[in-house]
């Protein structure tokens, strides 16, 4: 059935209050959107920040009269009589199909493809990772993930031990295993990421070579020939001594989750332990690589 959508221009201070009021008025769903294309790149742990200019989007059943709701909103002192809003009718769709149609197989480097399970594999002879979008970050579509996948594809991983530091969906861990790694250890602070990595490894028949840990459970003597960490600049800097300790002498390192303007500073910091290469860039993001001294 069709729906009625109400969009309200507001700010981060008032968005939650408006959301609560709209739910009381009968909204079946509420979402928040960026009002002025202002990305939030690196929230602190435990925070869910909103944009300064936020659009509250409420969905109502099609037969609902929104006039009383809009009149109520006009009485709010932080909105006022002439608050910015838009009411529109939304036609019903097969939203699952709509969502699935957005994902296609993607090639990274020369050998590696990331393929949703509902799509035909383009090249059966390639290294194909079957991975569906899920709860944890990492489907290959983000530039930082793409940079890491391309780097892994460029390596000879046969008989190598790999650490995926901040494994998320397990996309990098599974790709490394499919590319020939002897064993991969995935580490993440989120138990949902551990579950997602395990499920994706099982789907790709590589779970027997993947070990997964929360940070507090990781082995103290853990070391690898290759370490990839696709997280964010703050944690990469904070955890640098631990990351360096996890890489064997002569081992390879890749760091991503970095904005262009953050790359050189982080590269300089890691040069204490690694011979660092020039950064690689994709859109606004960067990847650093190096070899352990």
C-alpha cells in the first residue's frame, strides 16, 4: 500500500524530541538524514551523533490525516508557525528487491571478486568471495575497503599468516583466505562483527582457517606476516604500538579508514616501526602500506 511521508527540517538538538512526538502521533518509522551533506567521519565510541542540520523523515499510513500533527508541530517553540516541512505520498515497492538490486559483483585488482549470493558469479575461475550486506561494516563498496581488497589481491599470500584488525563483516579476512593465506586471525570490539565474520567464512568454506577474537581475548603472543587494519585514524594512532607488535620483522602492513588529510600524519607516526610507502588514494580516502623494520 502507499504511504505518507513527512519531512521536517530541524537540527541535531531537536531531532530526537520531534522523533518521539511523531511516534506518539502514529508514525510507523522515523529516519534521520543529513540536511546539508555534512559527513560525520569519526564519532567517539558509544556515540551516535547527528548532523547539525538534520532532516527528520516520518512515515505514516496512507489514510492518516496529518493536519492535526502539523498543527501540533507549529506550536513547538523551536519550530514555529512556518517551520520547514514537506508532505508527499510514497508508492509501495518491493523494498527487499529494491535493496538487493543495488548490489552487484565488484572486481578488485586482477583476481578478486566480491559477489552477493543472489547474483551470478561473473568469472567462475576468479577468486570469488560470496558476501551479503549485513549488520557489520564492509561490503567492498566503500573506498577504504576497496583499497584494502586491491592491496590484498596484489600480494602472494600463500602460506602467510594474516591479521584482520577490526574485521567487521570479515570481508578482508575471507578475501585473504580465498587468496591463499594459511591462516587469518580476525579481531573486533563488536560481537556482531565476530558473528558476521564467522558466518561469511562459513559461507565461503574457509571457516576452518579463521580464528576470531574480541580484543580482550586475543593471544598475547599473536604475530602475523601480514596485518590489515581498516578502522579510523584515532584508533590507528592510539593502537599503533600494539599493531606494530603484531607484525613480524619484514612483515607487511596496510592501514585504511583514513581521510586524505590524515594520511601523512599517520604514516609519519608509524614510521617508528615500519618503512612506509607513499599513500594510495581513492576519492577522499587513503591507504598506507609499509614493511616492519
